[in-house]
C-alpha cells in the first residue's frame, strides 16, 4: 500500500517515490477506482491532458495491485525511434545488429510478474502496434536476432493524451489493440476541474522549493482562478518562478507567470538565465549520447540521471524543434 498522510487541505499519498496530493472529490473518486481496478489483472488505459498526472495514477495501479513486490518498469513510446523502441521492449541477442556485443533482455522480460507502464502509447508506429498486440494476447515472442521464444507474465498499463478512438477512426491506431488496451479506462481530470487540489499542491511544491516562503491570499486566489492549460506541470513551474521572484516572505500575484501577463525586466533576466542553463544542459545530454553511440541508458549513467529523465528531456527538445539523433 502507498503511505498516506494528512496534509494541509488534503491527503498525501506516495506511490513508488512520487507524491500525490489528493483534496478534490474527483481525485478521491479516481483513486478509489484505481484501488478496485488494481486488484484485477485488467490492462489499464489512462487518459488525460499532458501534465495532469497520468504517470502517478499508473504507479498507483501497481502499488495497489498484488504485484507490488514485483518489478515496475516504465518507458515513453515517444522517446525512441522505432528500431530502438523494439530492442528496448523485446531485447536482443548477441550479434543481432552492429554493436550488439552481448545479449540484452527487453523491458517485458525485466517486468516479469510485475507491471510495465508504456506512456504516450498513441505514438506507436503500426508495426510495433502489431507486435505489442501479439504480446498482450500472450503469444511468446523472439528477441531481436533471437532463436528462443520468450514469455513474460506482465500487467500492462498505458497512458496517452491523445483521443485514441479518433485515431482508430482515422486509421492511425489499430482497433483491436485499442480494445485490448482499454479493458479498463481511467481518466485523469485536468487541474481546472479540480480547483480544490490547487492550494495543497502549490503549498507542497513551495515547501520543496523554499519552506521559508508562503503565498499571499491574493496570490493563492490567482492560482485558483487560473485555467492551467499545462496542468500540474505548469503549476510546478509557476511555483518555482514565484519562489525565485518573491522579494519578501510572501509570494505575490506579480511574482507568478500566469496567462499572458507581461514579464518585468527582472523576470526577463531570470528567464534569460534559465534559457542559458537549458542550453548548457542540452549540450551535455547530446554530448553524452554522442559518446555512447546513442545508447540512452549508458548516456543517463554518464550524466548521473535516470533513463526516464533523459527520455523526457529528449522529448522536450524534439517538441522545441531540437531533434536529437539517437
């Protein structure tokens, strides 16, 4: 079970190292449903807007399941090109391709008797959709270049911010795979539909950033009134900037980057410094990938970060138009 503690205005639950702050009725209902679904063996599809908290719901499914003591493995399907995604999921044998100097088990093998979480499942290309469907149906598979079939007992949880039904109608996603993945669907509501979660979330994030600070009443009202198109991820960014810009013990509305509010010259200066740091980080990541011939796990080890963090960074660069060759 996840550890559950009371916090100001809500309840704090920790799932595999990630903290959920639950205060609103929609989120209490969601986690009640998660507990029931987790006790089954159903494949779970988690939907919701980007930044709404789909990953922590996926972790909760594993935490409340009978597989809690077994492995948890996660991967973003958008983080890797097709040929690398296949080798990550299904592994490869020695000599399968140039540079395969030894055999490597895939993530399905590593997740045996546990849970595998595939984020951004809507990004799977058609060929990978076929192979995933066969694995979900219990068909043994080969590693790349392998001669021995592999069978893995894995609970599959997937997430997407796309409308998969629409993708099915447009021929971009297989109908049979969609029905296989959506044995049970959990929808994570956007932050604007659970306003009660905003104050305890913001206070928790601020305590992590600078526990000596607090929000003024007007600042908290501004947070509650904002629509949060970027959801919890955008809220975290706003809290971080508010903590940087605050000149006294309280964060004021003018310290928060909400909506189309114009930046002051001081805020622009802070943003410039952040952009410079982002550029340095990007160069370090790309250098590490180049030094490891595009191997993300080795690059992550070299940088001292997790592979998931590296995958997220690469996805961000791709969205910004800085495509990394991996």
